[in-house]
C-alpha cells in the first residue's frame, strides 16, 4: 500500500509502532520493521548507553528502516540526539517538549523528524518549521494524553491539507481503524497498544494478560485535573491516585506516587500497584501474536474495510 508515509520512510505499510517506555526495544522495533511497518526504539527513561546498544542490536536484526522515540524533557536528551544523529537512524518521533529547536540538527544528519502534536496550532507550527511528517494523537491513547479525541483531531487537522504526511494515533487498535484514518485523509497510523500484544514485545506476561482481559471501560486517566493526564488500565494504583488527586494533595506528592509505576506494571508485571498504559480500544486487543502476523492481519482487515467503503451507495 502506497501513501506519502510509506514513500517518506521506504516502508511497505503505513504503520509505525509507538515508542512505549519499557516496551519498545530493538527486538520489537526490528520485528515491526521486518513485518513491513516501521519499528521504534523508545528512549524515554533509558540511559544513552542502553539506547546505543539497542540501535546496534536493531541494525543486526533488520536491514529495514526503524526509528527512535525521543522524550525532549529527558535529562540526557542532548546525548540521545547526538547518538541518533551519529548512528543515522532513519527517523525520530518527538514528544514531551518543543521539537522545533531540534529539527535542523536532525535534518543535517539525514534523520527524518515526526513530532507528535495535540492540536491544529502546533501542527501548523511544526509543519512550517520543517518537520518531515507529524502524528496527531487523540486522548484515547495509552500513556500521556491531550484533550481532544482522535475523531475531533482528524476532522480539525486533516481539513488543512498539509503538504507533509499526517499520521493518526489514539485508540487505533485494528484494521478498521486504520482504514478510517486513511479515509479521513491521513497518510498512516501510529499504534502502541496493539504491539504490546506481540511475541517480540518485552512487556511482562502479566501485563499482556491484563490487556487481553480488559474491556472497553477498563482504562482510567490519572492526573487529568492537574493538566497531565495519563491513561492506563484501572487498578488499585489508579484508585489511590484519584483519591489523592480529588483530595487536592500537592502535585509533588502525586508525582512521587507515580514515579516508577510504569516500569513496575508493564515491565515487572505488578498490574495492581503499577501502571499498564494502554489505549481505550481494549475489546479488540485480545490476542498475542508475532509482529509479522499482527501486521498482516491489520492490513488484510484494512483493505477489506476500504473495499467495503468503496461500495457504499452503489
């Protein structure tokens, strides 16, 4: 399938993997890329040495393009950027900070830039600043979220007819959702939760099982009232956090409460006291498969949906 995204990155299908903290390593990134999408190594919370090891490992596992996700507020972000440029990684997705000051650095190194944006204003800003593409991410996504839904973002942003590829993220869990984004005018999608449920993802088996068992009402957003919403599976931790949030405890106490819970839940398997960040489209996330099979199934369903759409009204 050809779109502006597949042509930009030199990939077979218009799917990139989300840069999920503690989940997105070289093995997962390479498996997604080998399956025809574009895999991503998540650098958030990681040392520069770990990222360097993972880039080298990914290069040994795939000859296809892969990228890195860069958290711009990370304390070692300067070193991470220098490393990515030195290693000539194909592309980066950028979030948790202002990407504009870094676009020229990546461009000079031949690394394509794909910032994640939450609204029309920022989409126009990063497009004008020279980004190669961008992701609009709705509040249905797992992890840190904005305030607009995926549908509203697609309607608001895609109406502007940007001259660079636009990707959609947030609750994109199956091939029907990919088709919907393409029909709305997107050039591809970013998917996170779907790739947690793969053989190659290093997420703990208990975390994977919790996602498989979850239904559509089983996610919760913490930190919403403080302007820092994070979506994960509802559990004892989210209940405690909500109680303290509603009680008005200081932000510093809430931040301390949440520190380390992502690793505890998704990587170590404590699905009661840790966080398992996952999007809202939980009922379609119920089976663990190899990445190549996941991507093949997604595209088969996407193409079938597009074919049905073409017959509407005929």
